[in-house]
C-alpha cells in the first residue's frame, strides 16, 4: 500500500516549482521584465486572475527563477490580512529579514534592521522585524531611500531584488495605497539611475480596476499579466507527474475523468488529485478512485472556497432544481437568460427571476453588458464547474456508489 504521509498535491498552497505546468508565454514575458529590472531599471507588474487560478503558484515559480537564473534576492510576501501601509512595509522587511538571516553575508546587512530584530518562537528559532509605529511611519515615507540603501548593501552578493506582494486585495481599494505607490515609482525613477528592483502586485481583476479608478495614472506604471485556466493537456501532464512522484499509476479513463472535472482550474486539479490519492488503496487510480476523489473534492471546495452564505444559498431546496438544469449544460462562465429559460419547466420559470436576483446579490453572477441584454457571467470560474460537478453527482447518483 502506498504511504499517504506525503502527498504531491498542495490544495490551498503554492505548488512546488518542479510540478509547475503551463503559462509559458506569461513566464517568458515576466522573465523579460525581471531581466530589465536586473539591468538597473525598476519594473512593475500587476498579476491578476480569478481565485483558485494559480496566481500564488505562478509567483512562487518566478520567485524561484529570479533566484536561480538571475541571482536576485527573492521575496514573496503574503499580505492577505494587511490593510495599512505601515503593516505592508513591516511585512516586506520582515520577509526580507527571514530570507536573509541564515545567509553567510547576513552580517553585512544586519545593521540595516537596527535594534528591531525580535527573536520569536521556542529558543528563538525565528526572527521578526518589529520596529515601533513611529519608525514604520518613517519607512513608509522613505521607502525608496530605504530600498536603495538595502540594495547597495547586498550588491556584492545579489544583482537585484525580486519582490512579489501577494493578495493585495485588502490594500487595493484604499486611495492612500494607490497614491503612495504612484509616488514611490515616480520618486525612484527620477532620483535613482540604478534601481534594480522588480515588484509584482498580485490581486483579483476587480481590485486592479478599483486601483485604476482611485489613481488613473497608476495603470501606466504596470505591465498587466493575466493568467487564465490551464489547457486539458497541461492538467493531464500535472496529474501524471504528481502521481508518478509517489509511484502511483493512473488508468487512462480515470485520468480523463479527473482532467474533465478539473475544468482547467488548478484549485480543482489539486483538490481532486489529492482526494483521489487518499481514497486509493492499491497504488492504481481507477475510475472509482477518480469519482470518489471528485465528490470528496466537491464537498471540500464548497466548504473551503465558497463563501458559506453562498454555499448554503446554492444548496437551498428552492433553487436546487434550477441549479441542476444549469449544471447539465456545457461548462461555461457565460449564459443568456432567455436561452436558459427554454430549458426550464413552467414552475421553474416563475421563480427564475428571483433565482437570478439571489445569485446577483450574493456576487455569484453579474450582468455582462458587453454580451447584450439578458447576458450574465459567473464572477468566478469555480462557480459553474462546482455547479456542474454537483449536477453530475445527482444525475448519475454516483454518490451512493462511493464513499464521499
């Protein structure tokens, strides 16, 4: 029996670079910007994509490439809980401290952090950058100078600085952040001839739109990179590589099933693969393992990634039949009200307007003005795929044949 102590899948976490697949065009684009930054000219990228599309894994791979290919110091800071400039700056320098503290040349830059290195954890095995509020406020004002001083201290060992600011959604709707970033870039461009810094902001597409509204001229600064769903062959390649890592074979039919239900979404690809791996008992993934993994993954996805209010709303009896009809259609992010109504019974048609309003109120769907009257789109790719999985689950009654 294959040990389950280690899983090659990482649902909810960035994937290890060796398992990364696809995004070749976007990787090449960003690597050009990284090389540009390494030549001394600051580069700014805004990476967008839906939840679960693999933004953090993409950033993690670029972080790895910046270190290994371009000899940069790489920082990947997660800012999901951050809502202020001061806390953002603290997170950035805290991550720099953690990335460099065990390097042989750390003594050359330790003075940069002053007396604000705080040992934390059992026996002080970890460190934290913990300056007082007044010092943080000063770092916010003087961030260009602080970064320049730091870069000058590491230039004998590193060519530049790679900085990925992940999940900036809590900052992106704040005008002070928009104005601060614009001022930061303008100051570094006019003040420093040599500023080898690559910065990548990572957030949802709607957050980028909000930033452009708050500070329109900010958008000319960023090179936009958007990542979308993976191709079926890329999902297949990932699954084969992952299962091979743990000496698990995959039958062709099982592979096709998992690829189809993943819908090109990394978040589903990982959840389905992990669930099938844990359900399997003989080291061979067959169609029963695949279906069991899919249905287990559907429950996990519903609980983990959908807002609880949304999750329970789409499970309510009132709309369940309409959702099943919706799930029987081809998986698409877009649908037309009039066309969809043709598939409903008279009884279902009566509640359909209320159904749509409910989904709009819960930010599951939105009107798609570009496609014309009565056109709608799901806010996130995961919604139509999840509804489809649930519909298939009910239609085939496979839930009674598998442990889920």
